[in-house]
């Protein structure tokens, strides 16, 4: 699966989840302990907007619609904002490719291929969190989960795991488990 196909598939399915969140689910907890559904939506929108700016070849800063990606609140405009950012991310990779570097902020230059991995990992993991919190079905394909897992296994450093860090410790999952369960275990989530 090529980079644009991976990102497009994950973001399209995540956008459908964001669209489908019922208003009565906004205050429900999610598997991501720091976020209820509303806060998780804000987090997802903020980072999608930051990644969109980077994928398009600009530098996220005050120009990011959300300002600080971690400070966005989920609201009535979450679905529209997420879809717009997702489209910009896919377009940025389709037009500019991944054989370049991108800026995640001033002085935070990374390979565009790493941004592909971050995008797939972030939105597959949080898409599953959102689905669980909102009581929706997880929509991702085995192929998407398997490719995201392989990419994450190559890049995720141990220092990013543990309490107060972006990822939990690895949750053991059998090798014969579905790819989505192996992916969730690797990013520190309890598979369904």
C-alpha cells in the first residue's frame, strides 16, 4: 500500500467516525484516559490541522487554524474541520510527495515519510478510541492496520511509552490476532 493510499484510507474512515459521533456521546470516556469524546475530537482536529499545514509544505505556528493543536475543543464544527484538514493532508502528500522534509513547527523538521507514519498511527489509534467512546464500529481495514503497525514498529521509540507519555506500554497480543488488535496492543491500547 503506498503512502497516499494509506493516509487517504485512514483519514477518510476517521472522518466518517467524526461525522457519526452522536451528540449524547460527547461526555463519555474513551480508552485514552486524558480525553472524553469531546476532548478527543478537539485533539484530533487540532493535530489534523497541524499535519495539514506541514503536509502542504508550510510551517505550523500561529498560521494553524487551531493555534496550539493540543488546545482545540471539540464542538459543532469538529466534523467539518476534520474533513477539511484530512483533505489538505492527502492533497499535500499527493501533490508534493513524501521524498522531502516537512516542518511540524519552527525547528521541528522531519522526513515527510515520518509524517505519513505519524498521521496513520495518530488517527488509526484515536479513531479506535473515538469509536469505542462513542459506541461506533471500528472501520479500518486489516491492510491499513497492518501497514500502520509495520511503520510504527520501525519508528516508535521506547522513550515515548509510559505514564505521561504519548503511548502506553505494549499490551501483549498473539501473533495470530487481527492486525487492528496487534496495532492497538503495540500503541498501548487494550484490543477489543
